[in-house]
C-alpha cells in the first residue's frame, strides 16, 4: 500500500481534527473529540500516523491513531495544556500547562497507553516548548515572567533561566541544537514582536530580529538560513533571513495565522487561519499563497504526517 501524506488540523472551537489531503487539496475526514474539549496543539510520534493533541479546555491530552481515525486514549494532565515536545528515544512527551505553571511528563508505552509520570514547576504561564535530542535539554517559554527555563530531560534538573526583554511565545532549537530561536512579544507595545536567537553553549543572546507583527509559531529551515513565523496580529507568514538578521517579507494569507507545518521537501508551508476557519498553502520561497481550504472552526495546531 502506497503511503499518502496528510495534514492534521486541530479545530479548537468545534473540538475536532480535520484530515486534509495536501495533494488533492481536500478535507478527507474529520475526527470528533469530546464537546468543548478545545484541541489546540498537535505533535507526531515519530514515524507512522500517531499524534498527540492537547485538549486545552478539558485539561487533557489525547492520543490518536490517524490511520484508522480512532482516539486511542484521553488523559487528564494539568490546567490549560498548551504545547507539546517529544523525546523519541525515551518515548516521553512534555506538555506546558499554562494555568499551573508546570510541565507535565507523559510516558507513551509500547502498548499505546499513556502514563503521567510527573510535573516540573517552571515560570509563569508557560507556552512554547521544545526538546533537543543532542543535549537532551527542554526549553520552555514562560510568557508572564519573560524568561526561558532550560530543563535536563534525564534528571529533570533546572539547568538555567534565560531572562528576556520581551515575553516569549514559542521556542525552537536549531537543527544542530547549538542555538535556540524564540518568538517574543513586546510587553509595552503589543504590535511589536521579534525573534531572539540564543547561543546555547553559554545561554547568551546573540541577536534580536525585529518582526512586522505579533509572532506565533516558528519553523527553522534545515539549512538554518531562514525562519518562518506565523503572524497572530494582522496575519500572514513572515520570512526571516537569519544571516542578514532581517525580515524579508510577509506573505498574506487569510487573516490571523497561528500554526505552521512544512511538507517533506520543505517547499510548501501550511498555516492555520483561526479567524477564517481555514488553512493556507504557501510557496514561501516565492512569497506566494497557492491555495486556501476551509476546515473546522478556529484551527490552531497543524502537522504534516
């Protein structure tokens, strides 16, 4: 049987997951989750079509097999879970809980069962999170305390707190793990955002790159030449030149954008438009929106599987 790629989209307002064929550009199915559970962020579990989904209104985490469209398990983890990172070596998921200022650790067993194994206290209102398989460190963006918590995944010790001048939203390790890219929002002007780059060998800020709008999720290209950032204010997809430390352009989509996923070739970026109940396909190198398709209500997280 030939493998066919798909996009999975978390529709927060109608508590569903839309399945979209990126080649035919059509919605091929929809998985219904418990009413008012609020699916928000998605993460793939290595190879195959297994995903984790934060249910932010239900204070829970869902484990879904996209191959058969079945919800394998739903487990309560913490108040207002937001974003997810995954350690594939140890089969551990790390989830930020924005209302309890914690990160939950969940074991994903071979028998496809989840187990909550602990929680770590971090800063105030944790949002974005990422895991680096080189250093085995976890980075957590604490929005209210304007800092980053660095946690060692093996002994769960706090390695460092990186203080910032702006409020961090999302974090992403570079492909080699030597840098951390952070999208931030200004605490004194809500129309100003930036990408902050931190040297992870010494935890020092290397540079701040001004953005055109409020940032959401970010993606770093494999050659580490560009950062793609969704815009939560006026919308669109912003393209950042890392070497020259400047924003090159913003590609209009359909209003506010939140989640982002790229195809296996890195050619097309797929972004969610929560206000428009749609996702857009963008050829980011050409700076052109290719197509838009309607999904469920208030799409946020998106993954390419």
